[in-house]
C-alpha cells in the first residue's frame, strides 16, 4: 500500500498530479477541498453530485448551472459535529460562542418560542454571516459538543485516534477515461474527501454520519443508507482509495443520532456483496453521466412513470 500522506495538499499540487499521473491525494481543509472542485478543468464529480445525477439527471444539470448550494439545519449540524470530531483545530477557527438576548413579555418572562430581542437581531445576523465564522448560542454549542462526545467515544472504541492510528479529511482525486473497461465519452475527475483513513495498515475506510433517525433501530439505519444512497458513497470512496493507495478496502459508517439525548452511536459496515453492487451502480452512473455531458442531453423535467401498488 502507498503510504497515506498526512501533510496538507495544495490546489497546485492536485493540478500537477492529475496532469502527470492521473491521481492526487492528501490531507485537506474541507472548505478548500470544496473550492478546488470548481477550479479543476473538465467534468468533476463527487459522491453528492453523482447521487443527484442518479436520482434525476435534469435536476443535477439544473443545480450545477444555477450554482445551487444545499443548506439545511441538519447539514449545518452535521458539519459542526464533523469539524469538532475530525478537525478540532479548525473548529476553534470556524465557530464562536455568542449570546442571544431573549425578548421578554410585559410580565418580564420570555416568550415560549424563545424569540430574540429585536434590538440585537440585526447584530446577531451580521455576526452569523461574518466570513468564515459561524456564531452559535450556548444551547447550539452544547448540543454540538454532546453529539461529538458520542462520536468520539465510538471512534475510541474502534481504535481511531487522530494522528496516531488514523488521519482525517483525506482528499482523493482520480482522473477517469474509462470505467469497468468501458471508455468514457468525456473524461471525469472523481473526487472524494474521506473522513477517516487508517495509518496503521488496516484495509477499512470510515465516514462519520449524523442522523435524525435512531441508531438503535437496525431497520432505520438500513433505510437511511438506502434513501441517501450512502452505498454509492462507499463505492466512490473505495474506488478512489484503490487507485491512490493501491489497496482494496472495506467501508464502514460511524452513525450518531441527533434527535434527542442520549445521542447514541453505532458503526455499520457494508458487506462485500453490497459494496460490489454499489461499485457496479457507480460505474453505470459514471458512464451515463459521461454520455449526457458529451451529448449535452440531460433529459427533461418529466420523470419516468412509476406503477403504484398499495400494501
């Protein structure tokens, strides 16, 4: 296996590596990684964009051209927890504790919905939008730390210690001209930012996930993996790892629930048959994406019909 690089990667290095050997990998700042994808030439695809294409090519192309950036409370919470667990040094730079002044009723008691003092609202919004920094109130900060503690407990149980047995936020970029022996109509750069990569030689990759579903229910977790196409993510990451590290690897998800305390955590592994099926699906989607890009034909807003059956 190639030695896992732990030194910071630069955009210039990625561009040079792709031009010379067709792949590049190294530890990154996640913010930079997402920015770099826009700087690389040609068709650049990650798990999230390939998932979107698999669900609906027309929406994929529409969002790509319109520059739509996905955002939600769940995504923001997941990013905060990831940052605290995987890049604690960056968490201190990206997040600040600030106090929201609560508006009081005439009787001096706060409103049940905890509405904010209007005199401070504009100032809070200004702080919230400050470049590169997100301000959290005490309740939000406490929630992030409590959820992160459960994730870190799971990581410790799996002997995943940053800088010792594993490294975090490992970016991988692979230039593809064919997939599964099929030439692509348009070359694709497949990229992935791996949450946890082993430094101790073990052949298993890890991705940390927050979920509003209960991890105590195996059925709920199976639904989450299917619904979010996380198996496709595993295929993308292991395919990139196979090229960069020259090693076949297994894949596991580290789930932590966020809906309510206690925030339980659980590891879920994909068996070999599931991972192989996901790799086959990934190959199919990459081939179809290359065809669509070459022909500039991503279909229309009309989806194929489905046959409904009541149970």
